């Protein structure tokens, strides 16, 4: 489960879509960019392959809740 999820706009002009995010999973910090088309780019370490799809689903849900509410 994702913990300590944070996000912020990539651009000062908040009408331009794109966000940076960070969260912890299993004690490790992950960061990346969430693009307007739902594409996720990892900045640092990529989550383990067996967890990546589940984490992406959780990340999409969190972004929908926080950004598109």
C-alpha cells in the first residue's frame, strides 16, 4: 500500500496539466511525473515488477481523487 503520498503541479501555470509525485512503498521512496494522459514516468528507482502494476493503479486512483475531484 502507498504511504505518505504527495503531489504538486509541474508548472506554475496551474492550467497546464502535469504533476510530480512521491510516495513510500515497503519503506522505499518513489518519485515521478504523472502526465495529463495518465502516463507515469519514474524519476528514481522503479518499483519491483511484481508490484508496479498495482502501484500504478493506486497512483491513478489517488490522482483522480485529488486532481480531478
